[in-house]
C-alpha cells in the first residue's frame, strides 16, 4: 500500500479533546480508500493497529450509516460515503456555479476540461468534463496530484509562502517517486526514474515564475507522455485563487507549443464568465442543513438496528461534515450544533478532531471543510455505474422474496418483421437460490411490451415518445406505479416491476422480480413481492441521488 500524501491520522499526537472513536473511524476509511475501496477486515486491523473488536464495531456502524458494506470477510466502500465529499463540493459552490461553464467550454473546444483546487502542496480535481476518445483524460473528481506534475500547480504555487515552499521541498525529498499520490500514473518499463528533488524543484520554480508573469501555465507531458494542458486561474471576488480551469489535450491532436494559441482565447473568455459567476449573489446563508432531518432519522434507525454495537460518537462526528453545504460554506460552532442537532460541546469536540486530521480549517471563529474530505473514498467511488449501485440491493431482494431479481433499462429499437419495437436490456441480475429459478442474463434483451420492466419504462416516456401500439398497459402502469406481466413473454413466466428514478424524478430503470407462474394467482403473487420491490427501488434511488449529485452514473 503506498504511503499517504497527507499526514497519517495517528500523527501528530491528537489533542486531549479529540474524539477517539472518530479518529479511529477516519483511519479505517482512509485505509479502505488506500486499499482501492475494498479490503479484508483483517488487513484493516493490521493497517490501522486497531483491536479486531474495535474495527468490527466501527465497520458495523459505518455499514448501518450506508458508508461501507460487508461482502463476506471484506469491507467495501459504499455509495453513501459520497455524502461527505458532496458536502465539500456543495460548500465550495464551484461545481454548481462553474461546472456548466466548463462543460460548455469542453463542447466548444472538443477537448477535456477540468476544475482543480489547491490542497496543501497538491492539486485536487473538483469537476471534469471529459471527451470520450481512445486518448482521453482519466483523472477522477477527488484525485490528488503533486503541484509540480500539472499546469494548475504552478498557478497555485505562485502565491505560496516560504514555509509552503519548504514543506513542498521536504515532501519531494521524502517521496521523489510520488508514491504517495495514487492518481499519478505508474512509470512504464524503461521510463527514466525521478531525477532528484533539486532538479525538479528548480524546474518547478521556473515554471511558477513563468506562470506568474504570463497568467497561465502549460503542462508539457508532466504527468504522462502525450498528455498536455493549459490552465488559467479563476479568481474569487477577493482576488485570491478559487480554482484553476484546464484544457487538456493530447500530442496526437496538438503540440505543446500550439495548444495555448488554440485554446487560450476561449479559455480566457470562460474564466471571465466564471469570475462573474463567483461574484454574483449565490445561495443565501442557511444555518440549517435541509437534509439534516433525513440523516438524523437514518442515524436513529441505525442505532436501533445495532443497539449497543452502534458507535454514536462516530455518527455524530460524520454528521458534522454534512452540516456544510450550499450556502453553508463557513459555519460558527453554534451553527454547526444547530444544523446537526448536537450539543455545542459535542460539536466542538468533533470539529477539534476533524481539524486535527485536516478535514476542516477554522479562521475568526468560522469553520470550513477542506479539499481533503475528498480523500474519504470520493475518487474510488466515482466510477460507479447504475448496475454497481443496484447489484447489492438486487441480491438482498432475491434473498428476501426467494425469486430472481433484475434491473433493466430501455434499449434501442429492435427491427422485428420490418417494424420497429422498443426493447428492454437487462443490466444486472441476481438469480434465486433454488433448484428451479428464472434465468435473467445481464446484456439480454426482450420486447418491452411483453415484460413488466419494459411496461414500467414505456409508461415513463412522454406521450409522443412511446412506440406505436395499444396504449392500455403503460397507462395502467402510470396510474398503479407498477407493472404485472403474466404468461406473455413465455408461458409460465410472471414478472412484477417498479420504476427507479434519478434525483430529477426521471425514470431511468426498472427493478423486477421474475418467477414461475404456477401455484399462485397473479394478484397474490404481485402483492407478495410488491412491498419488497418498492423498498429496493427506494434504496437504489437513495444511493443514486447521492452518487449522481456531482458524478455521472452511467449505464454501461
């Protein structure tokens, strides 16, 4: 496991007011993140130095909160953990205010565009607008790069103090191969090894000076052969660097010398628009978190579920992170206590713990989240697809009802006998644990009107977008909120399905249970599985709302 780019949670010595269970929990989350998002519990115990009983209680609490899940003897990061990073991103306002402008620039230039913020002596991505090509940008939101290995770092280092330069040189001397930055691509066989801190420091200082003079910075294959970029700083209303916007290309499309001429005019126009957006009135100050009630109810449910095994100080400490958000970027202790419903003393100890570890910072009595919050699994979870989100819930559904469970989406039209028909495509499936079960294969297709998930998806289409044919079944589905299909696709096959909606309310998929029709009337079969189906769809929707706030959640 590579060393962390940030100080280990166990050093320096925590202040006496620090919350020990919260310290241990954040160490577990960091260790799980560093392990790639999945690790055996025994490995986490060895990495963190915790007793097995302590690790088990922490992981049980995190699982009850939706931040991790257990898969056999392994712990796995779960989509609910993205709530912590979402709080930081919402508090900055950068993806919400500047993301659409970055997306528009990417469309105009047909190049990848990213937003990055300074994080100590590194650079962390907070938004990506990626072009899908054979050679394209592969960094994720939350990824951390060394400042010297990209265009944004030279812009941020232009305002470093002497102490910050000393810290950078110390880090370069201790880690010249950038092993503490997992997002840095591994060197290919035969590629030259690092040339030493003195040479790199001299090169970086020269690039910083050039960026300070020119007002922009060039990355000429600093991070990977062929990858080039131009970055320009985006200033906040006070004149400080809020972020940097980069246009990223490849030497197969532009030369390093030609890229600035090709993109700087449009890039500077976009930066001017971004600075105007930051100067415009934003979200009004909101001392209370609008989702605090939902999260408090979830904590109470988790506490009831685990009983004495629930570590309440962990749940309270993590709740402090989610107190921040849009319109709540800087909060007083009183505001944090009010937003979380915690006593002031409890909120204060949690903030002391979080600031000790670098997840919050304070100035003049106000507390802010730092980009380091994104270290808690955000980049690792950024590649989740809709089937990834649904699969654990489908497994629980299949076990609960004793029948096969699946997730389906609308596919392109199929041509059958010269007529176009909408089809469904199954993207995830879990078979029933029984000798005779319905087989649904991921990647398989079926006529939409002959299947329950197909009727659910057709019912969600706008009237003009539906296929030709009798309107009856989709109309009934729209009213009932579910579909039941019996003996239509195949004799003896029955399925029930309900919609899965994204954070905008749009139906994006359907969850279905499929079974043999023998032995039970259709209405009785439907009533037996419908409550579990709806609970499963609600669980998938809850994770989709969290994951889809700042990340794309594709259907492969």
